[in-house]
C-alpha cells in the first residue's frame, strides 16, 4: 500500500512539473513578453527598445533556466544598473537590497507581484481562494446529497417510472452547461421577466452569504454535476441490485427498503466516490463561468482577469493552484477507491 | 403595425421552419418504413428516447442546412429603432423588401435574434462534429496500439493523456486560444501533428486489409494520400495548391484545441476496450492465422468496439458543443460579429434585466441540441445493449 501511494505521489509530482512547465512556456512566449515590455516601459517603444528591456530584465535567457528560477530551484539572475546599483530577480523583490536571498521562487513562497491588482500574488490568491472555498462548500453540500439520492432512487428499481423520470432529469442537467442554466435562472428567477426571488449577481455575497444572493450561483454549478454523478450512482446501483446477495436478502424476507439501505447502498457508493472526486476539474470550469456570470470575485474570476490582462505571474499562480487541486483530488480518488473496495489489491 | 402576440409568433416560427419539417417528416417516414433493414440505425426507431433525441438533432442539422431559407434577416444587418425590442416587434423604417417582423426580438445592436440563432446553428454544426471525428481518429490511432502492445509505448502515451486530462480545460483555452499564440505558430504545429492522424489511420486501414491485393491497396492508399494531403496542406498550413480549402487562423486554433482536449479521453476509452477485447478467442484465432497486428487492431478489435464508441461519439459531439459555447462565452477565438451561440449568450447576458431574449434564445437552442445528442446516445446505448 505504501509503495502504491509513493508511486502515485511520484507520478503526481512529475505531472505537476510538466504541467507547470507547459503553463510557464505558454505564458512566457515571445509575444506575451513583448506585451509585458510595452505595458511596463510604455506602449510606443520600438522593437529594439523592447529587445533591450527584455534583455535587461532577464527575459532573454533560456526558458529552462527561467523556469528553474521561478520554481526556486535555481538562483535568481543578478546584474547591475548602469549606475552600478545591483539588480536581479531576487534583489528587485527584496526589501533589503544588500542582503537579498539567492533563491526566490515558488518553493520559497515568493509568488511574485500582480501587475493588474498591484498586490503580491500570494495575497490575492489567498483571499480569492477563500471566497471560492465558500462557494465550493455550498456546491458540494447541495450536489452530493442531491445526486446520490437521485441516483439511488433511480437505480433501486431499474426501468420503473421513477427511474425513467429521474434518468431523463439527469440527462437534461448534463445537457445544460453552466452558462445556459445560469442565464435561464437569472431570467426566470431574478429579473422582471419572471419572479424576483433571488438576486442576479452574487457580488454582495462576498461580504455576507445569504440564501437570496448565493443560491443561484450554487445551484448553477451544482446542477451540471448532479446529472453526471446521479447517472454513475444509478449505474452502480442497478449493478448491485442484480447481485446474488441482494436476492438472498430479499428471499430471506427482508423488506425492500431495508435491503436497499443495509446491503445495496454501501456497495453502490464506491464508484460515485471516485466520480465525485474526479468532478473537481470540471467544477473548476463551472466556477470560472459562474463567477464571471454572477460577478463573484473569487478564484475563477481572478483567473479570467489574469488571463485577459496578460498578468503572467498571477496567471502562473492560478495555474499552479488549479493543477494542484486537480492532481490532489485524483490522488485522493485513487487511494480512496482502493481503500473502499476490498476486491482491488494493490501490489 | 401591431406587435405580434405569442400565438402569432409561434405560428410564424413554425412557418419559417417549413423546410425543416418537410425534411424531418421525410427522414422519419423513410427510416421507419425500412427500419428492419438499417441495422443499429433502424433499431433506434424502436426506442422513444432515441427517436426524440434523433428528432432534436436532425432538427438542428436541417436548420443548419437550410439556414439561408429559414433566416428572416441578415444576421449582421442592424435596423435602427429595433434595439432590444421584444419578440414580435414589427420592423419600422427598414429597407423595403425585408421580413416585416423581428420574430424573436432584436439584440443590443438592433440585429434580429431569430436569424442570428439560425445562423449560429450553422457555425456550431460546422465545427463540433468535425472536431469530434478528428478527436476520434487521434484517439483510435493511438489507443489501439497502446492497448494492444502495452509496454513502454502504452506507459508513455497514458502519461501524456493523463497530463492533458489533468489540465483544467478553461485554463488550457485561455492559454491556447489567444491572438498571441496564433502569432507564434503553435496552432499550426499542433494542427500539423493532429491532422496527420486521420491520414495515418486511413492508410493503415486500407493497407492492413488489402495488402494481399496490391492493385486495390495501391488505389485506395493513393486516393487517401492525394485527398488527405491536399486537405492537410489546406487546413493545417493554409497552403492549398488549388486555393479551395483553407481555415481562418482563429477557427483553426479553436478546432485544434477542442480536438486536443477531447482526444485523450477517446484514447483512454479505446485503450480500455482494446485491453478487454484482445483476450477474446477471435483475436487469438487471427493471431494463429498469422494476421498482422494492424489488421487485428483495425479489422478485428475496432469493429467489435463500435457500440460504446458510437455512443460516446454522440455524447462527445454534445460535449464539444458545450466547449465551443464556453469558448464563445469568454470571447475566445471567435470574431466579435460571429452569430455562434456562445458569444451571443455572452453579449446578451449583460442586459438580462432589460431584455432577456437575446441571451435566452441561443441558450435554449444550445441546450436542446445537446439534450438531443444525449438522448440519442442514451437510445443507442439501450438498443445496442439489447442484442
């Protein structure tokens, strides 16, 4: 078991390194850097000036070296100003210029400075993640029970009318992406065209969450996931319900609800567990769309701002967080599956 | 003129869609008449869910085909005084000879919402199915050998597939689908790699089947290569010698990134099925006969994997449609005038409280198309499991 976890963690670290490198490469492409140079040094500078600005700020060195510096496993570059003052990746950031550290990267906790928000990236990411955390908590609190309930009820008696109704509902929700359901909800539940039970924006939810301002965004994200998880639960439930031990339990005279709750449920919930964990990358998608749609300034909104305004360091930080979340949930799902399912042996 | 009431609007909409109704009735009549002779497609007409799904999908396919006849206005023409007008508003002061009403209202630039929605169907159906086909070609060409041979090749490809799958889709889009990336030529390189797979797939297909009849083999392979490389040059490098085939750079990058996102999932599915099927007796029989590995993969394993693949194909077109909508929603890779559903939803959402219809119409259109595809997949799954 320990070997299995170790191997998984090693793969995860390798994957994370590859992914962050790809992001680093894509954000540090020539045209992007040119844009940075123009926004920092004035938009009318000539090509030669762009070239020299990039040269002076260490952007012309090999990409692997810069990646290493950003990660914090290579020492930051150093140089001198024309007037002899020391300069460098770490020197520029340090408060005490003379005793600047040699390494300053992700691993040292130095995430850089956002050009859009004019704040340290680490601070922005922390506050925004907290806001998204609240959103995710409520999404999970709504999505998981609802989808498991739908799935179990539908899979309990395959082919019944209840099953058909609930299955059609799940298909309908998987066919409705967040930007469609969000628009429909706003029009019918939060505007003059329908009833005005809720608010069409969640901006006020950043100060205090209420049912009125937060239910629509939560519902919008949860709905897209509900259908998928419910269908997986249903498939797993129908499979369990045809098993021999369920028939035995029925034949020895147990009531149907008791069979479902005591025998079927535990075995049927193994597969949905992994599915719920693997939903995280998709939820991230939903978070970005919904936060944009409802103007809730969380992590997804920050990602859009960073990408739209070519804020390289902030975008890199967002990517690191996103990749980290995805990989950790994958790891949990793998390990959890092995723990929960006695039929799988790892070795 | 008086604005139209809801019933009149509905009546006129039904009338505008007339070519679609005729085509639908013909398709269904002929299919149900001959359904016993049409294999899996015919069996679809035994399941209500499948028929509903098929009807929804074909509705949009025919709408895209007959879009020029159905649309009442030019999707780009702005008629003054029609800004954000509710559905059924008569067109006042427009040029002579145009349709007298904005059936589903006007958007914030005074364009006809109905016509834009109809033209949007064409935009979506031009890209989504083609991108899905390419993703399947890539996934199958790589997944079959990975599952069949296993070993290092499999480990490497699976690692790469998981790498792409671990990438949050939205982030990938934001990084890939930008004008700066187009400048660097990365989409062309990606297209150069990804578009090679369909040619590779077809050449392998013909070669493994007909290598005992060189004349036929040479003919098929030559035809594939000529047509394939012609399209390849036109689509990937915009260097078609005849100047017929080309793809605008912003569409190419959208296409490539959608294929890139979908291919790893297809790869995983194909690999999984191959791992399962290669233990069957008929594969062992083919191996004993001395058939080559590519023959076994493409002509023994692949046809037997078609059930789940067809179902996934339908689902994946729907997913691709959603992805394209997402791209449009964030304004990535589409021209601002484009009538595709994602970007019209995005433009309409800013004014939801004043005029909900410009966003609602494309939203419902997109939802019904994806719903149709999902129901179709469900019906196909049910029917293919039956035998």
